[in-house]
C-alpha cells in the first residue's frame, strides 16, 4: 500500500484508472479493493494509449501505466 499525501488524490487516481478501463486498458494486478482514504495499492495498467487521460497525466500516484511503442 502506498500513502497518498494530498487530499482528494484517491478519487483522482480512481478516475484516471476508470477512464483507462473504459477505453480498453486492464488492471494487471487487481488489488484496488485495498484502498482507504489516503492509502492505495499500486495498480499496473496495460495497455495504455494516447487517447487515455492516464497517458498524459503525471499523476504522482501508485499507478504504473504501460504503453507499447
């Protein structure tokens, strides 16, 4: 689990992940149920494409987006 130091960061991270999932990405290590108000288990997301918010955002959170080049 990784501590999130900024208030509201968990929702921001969740929104990035949901956007990527809606656009075809998968969570490769699905432990996202292990969240609290300021802790989040790291998520590996693949494949991430340039049409996803996660591709463009430097989220400073425990999310590892993997894109093919």
